[in-house]
RNA sequence: GGGGAAGUGGCGGAACGGUAGACGCGCUGGCUUCAGGAGCCAGUGUCCGUAAGGGUGUGGGGGUUCAAAUCCCCCCUUCCCCA
C-alpha cells in the first residue's frame, strides 16, 4: 500500500475529535501543565511562522500528556484589529463576517495540522461573551484609578487613522502595523497606569529563570529605571519654576543652558514674553511635524531657538539662557533638561552649533585639564571634579552621591527614580475593537458603564468609510442615557487597543464558559501560571509586558494567586527562505496548506522541528521537507514489511541480561539510549532537532536489524514500539496508524512515555582514543570499565603510540575512563 | 553610540574542556528497477599520497590547559533590539 498520508491524517484527526482525547478538566489530585502558544490574529490563513509556533507547542503538549500530566492546551483568536476594517473597505465585507470566516478557516487549518487542542475552550476576543470581560477589566482599572483620560502629545498614524502606544512605535518612528511614519498630535486619550507597576515589572524579572535572558534584558531596557535628582530652575524674574530631572547631579556646576521640549506646556507662556515670539511659534510648529524618531536620533541635526529668557541655577545662582530644542522629548523625564555640554555629547553638539558656553566640571584622571573653549567632544567618563565649589578635587564617582545628598539637603530638589516606560495609551479611534465602557454626560462627566450593562456591544449595522470611525456616526448606539443622572449621554467612541484583549486571554482559557466573571478563581488557581509559553520575540516589549501588568493587577484585586503569567518562555526564531524572513512583500512565502496537502502534516511538523533548534532561525528548504518525508516513509516501510512478525512477537520485553549476541545487545542499548536522549532533548534542552536525529538513528538501526528468532522479534518489537511512541508527539498521525497496524489497542497518543532501563545503557566495549601530546594516534576498542592502569598499559602497547615514544621521555600519562589516554612526552612526538 | 545573538563541510545543523562535522540535505560511484521527487550499498572537510599513512582544519590573532569549536583577552564580520 505504502504511506498514504492524506487519508491517514484525516482518519486520526476524526478519531481524536470523536473520542475527545485532548479535552481536559482540572483534577486537583494530579499534576498539571499549561502549554500555550501565542494565539493568532485571524488574518485569513496560517503562515509558516504559525506553523512553526504551533508545531513546537503541540509537540510539547503531547509529550507532557504522555508523561502523565494534565495538560491544558487551548487555542483562540486575537480577533479585533484594523485589517478587518481595511478588508471591509476594500472588499465590502463586514469586519464581523470577515473575521469569523477567517476564524473558521484557520481553525480548519489547525485541525489539519493535527494539533492537540481542547477545542471546546476556543476563545475569540471579538466575541461579546469575551469582550464583555475585557470591558469589565477596564472598569476595574478605572475603579482603582488606574485608567484615566488625559491630554498629551501622542503618536498618530495617519494611515491607520489612530493613535499608538509608545511600544507600538518601532523602527525609526514607524507604526508597528503598517510602517507609516508616526507624527505627534495633542489629544485627549485614555491611559492605563502601567507605570505604577514599573518597579515590580522590573524587579520580578528576577523571578523568571525560565525566560530567555535576552527578553528580560529587553524589558529592563524598555522599563528603563534611572536614579537621579528632580530639580527645578526658577524662571528669572518670576515665581515660575521649570522642572528637570538628571542622573548626573555631579555636573550641576557645568550647566550653561536650559533646554525645553517644543511640546513643553510652559513654551506658550515663554513665547508670550519672549522678544523672539514669532520665531518660537514657527519653530515649535515645525518640530511638531517631525517624527518622534527624527527628534530623538542621536545623529540627527539638533535645532533650537534662544528664547531670550533666563533660568537660575539653584546651586550658584548663575543665570543661564533658556532654549527650545528639538532633541528634548516631552515624553521622557519632565520635557526639560539642564544642558551640560562639557559632559553630554548631545548638549555638546547643540552648544557648539549655537556658540553656548562649555564649562568642564570633571577632568579626566591623569590628563591635562579640559578647556571648554577647545574641547572637541563631551567627556562622560569618571574623573576629578573642578569648577564645582566645595567639591573640587573629589573623584566624580564619590561626588555623585555626595552632591546628591548635599543638593537635596539644601532643598533644591529631591531624589527621584525615573522610568522610561510611559503610561499605556489604550484608546484607538477605530471601529473593530472592544468599546471603552464610558458614557459622557454634560452634568456628570465621564461615567463608567455599570457592570450590569456590560457588554457594551459593538453595533453591527454600520457603514465603513476610509479614514473615519463609524462609531462616530452610529448615532443610535452613540446617544444614550447617563447611568448616574439619567440625562442624555454620549458613548465613548474610541475602542480599546487590541493588546488589552490579549493581555488576559490566557486566563479565560481556564474557564472559557463562565458568565460570572472573566474566569473562575478555582480554575485559574489550578491551571495558572502558564508553564510553557511559546511565541515570537517581537512581543518582548509589547504583549509580554502588558500581560505581566494585567496579571499583577488582577493579583492585587485578589482575583489571581500568581503574579507572573508565564513561568517558562520560548521565543521561536523566524522562518527564513533564500536568506530573508518569509514575507509576502519579499515574495518568498511557502503556503502551509500546500505543504500539508503535498507532504502531509506529519512531514511538515517533522521538518520544522528537525531543521533547527526552536529558538534559532529556521531555513526553509524544499529538499529538507522531502528528506523529512522520506524518513516517515522509511518508518512506515519498516513496520509494514515486518507486520506479521511484529504482530506475533510477545510484547514482553527482554531485559539486557538475557541478551547474549552483540547485535542484540547493541540494539537494546540503542533503544534505551534513544529513550534517554529524546526525553532529555525535549524536556531539558528544548532541542528538538537532536531529538529527531536520535529517532532517525534508532530507525536506521532497526532497519538494518533482521529479526529471526522469537527473542529477536521481541526485541525488535520493543524497538519499533519505542520508536513509534517517541515519534508520536512529533508526527502523531503516522504513529497512530502504525500502532494500530501492529495490532495495538487504543491511541498511541494516550500511551505512557516509555520508561528508561538504565541498566541497558552501559556499553560492553568502548572506543578509546590514544593520544601522544594531545594528537590522536590510534583508536582502539576496549572492554568498558578498564582501570586507568589497564588503560595506560594498553596505550603503551599500541603500535602507533610505540613508534612515537622511541627514545622519548614520558612526562606524564593522562587517562579518562572509557574515553582516552594521552601520553605526554618531552619534545616533538 | 548602547545592548544582545551568532560566525563550524557545498547546505541545514551536531559535539559534559576529551575522536570536530552526529542526523539530514546535496553530491559522486555502484547495484536494483511493475521508471517514482522510489529503494539498497559505498564514499564525501581540506591538502600530500595508488595505498598505508601523514599534514592541516571550527571568522582572525594571542593566552590558559596534558587537551580548546567550547574557557580568558584583543580584533573582524553578520543579524536583531534600543537610542
């Protein structure tokens, strides 16, 4: 017959579904494992990145199930978002229909992959049963004062027609979704106060040994904690004070100017009093048109304008000019900086361009003192204080803490910890998202929708038009009653950032059917935290921080026991073809459907797991896929061509001590070596490519073993069954089929993982390497377990060694049991 | 500029400080063939050699060690993230 994979895969997928073998319920008496892959956006079809993500996750879930754990392995859809609106406009399909059609199609695809999900638990974030609770969570943030509306300069994507959070502005100030350059707008927006959790988000990274160091570093950098001093400069001749923050209070005597962000609120006040009012206003206008990244880039041209007004340095009363500068960002610190050109490169560039004084206050140790007039770059290293009053002569490393105390004790400022992470801007001026449950009332202000009125359902009878939010025109929906006073009210038409929806979906999987809350504590108490989370590294500073934030907040509400959602994180590498990431724009995509139709899901899964370790990039190779397919064919033939013998052979295993022949002992050893290595490769090393390699070796050895006696058949049967069981998490369909063909009952997917017979691992003979001065001279097969003395004897008798030892003085002999002997001699050997 | 990851055959990739190149792909030769992207056997880092056997070899250069792809220092290159 041969390996006819399509009907085989269909048959087993149907049987698994019929028997519901992957449905799981909590069982407090049993150890659990929560295995989760990042759920997809239902864009229409799976791509190779998904296939890789879900092959890895499914293999782990199936492996752990066979290891006897209660495995929660669910799947869902991150189903709100802009592409649905774009499709609606482009093809005239309602976002709702477009999304649900895609969800059904992608679910079919996942089933065709043979994934072991408990499909009863599927969630869709666009389902009112789900987003009801997203809205409920927003209200909890609101009650706790952690959701608020404020006016701020925000990132605006012209193409998406919406604002973006800071994390969502990437690569040279572009939109994370469409790569359009982001511009600034001053808008009133909803924010979640993630900064309240900044310190904990930072600290508890240390409690995550199961996360890649790389991701933790990225998060630490993103959170960006810095300790410094908040100080204010008086606006000369007024009572107004301008706040700044610095980590380098040791350079306070070197301040020669103050620089304000063009967006700083005080700029307006200053402009009114400045002789250069018109110039300031036009300068500010031109800055607002620049992208954030243009402003911040270290190499970018620094522009500024002198306001003609002065600020007073608190430590020495010195008056310094106030400038407005494009390189000062409103969103970092206070939006104003003290300019110390001698010790900060950006300030230095700016000062030189506009001929501002440069006053060195730290001299490099052991070198000539700096001269502000002639220095060519800022000095930001440690050195000796100068021009710093009573601190002159002190090493700057000591001066920093000393000056901090001195400064604070004089009441000029206070110590402050500053974070780079900003509050999370969550409003989106889009239709296809979870409505923010707020009603505006002229009398009562912004009023939260009562929990009993949730969900605030998205109206479906809307008209999609480019560049606008249909909710603005959905008057029947928009106009409502104020929940407090009953007067006329207007609904918030902004919807929530979809990252809100994905910040808690892993909790919903624990109790997807409950309507009493977002989840039931008894369920999350059992299932949480996620033991293994798998997904792309691109979410390092987005989803993964947001989800941690939500988890901590929910723990503080008493709704969760855990404070971290994901115990172990695996960030899979990209899928590469022809030297570049697979992408539509590069035209190097391979369609998962095509691969599964042509080669089968098992082949696709096997190739993906074999081609490279999960955290590294994977080079797609059509020939590699064929190779994977050939391996499965060989396994199929191996079983098919030995069917009668396998069926008749006793399932009773022969222990090692009953095996006499070398070939039998070698096979037995290979079988248990494979169990040992495959188990460790999957469980400890997370190195699935070598696990597959070990299975190929076992298969090769079984292929060259010709059983004839009853005992040999028993051994062969053990080998085949071990091969099929170990291969099941990787290529489940073919294994089920072969398992059934050999006359076994039930699903191999439900078999326990083979147990290791340690005694079968010990080798009878070993290849020992003889070296002279570290160079391999001979390889000899010796009985295992020789003493070091015996090994040394053996080495001196070996011809290749003897030849090189003539007339040489042996300095020492090093022997590693069962491995090698190295004879060290004087001079060249 | 800062941070991170990585550099090993023709290719994907293996190697607790202990035989470098497992496994697979590709290639070469042979066998077989109800010709299919099939199977089987042998070979395959490189240089010298018919061979036996040597030399050499993990981006480059130093170092530690009986022994280094692996540990330490310097340099080069590529990719990613952040400014």
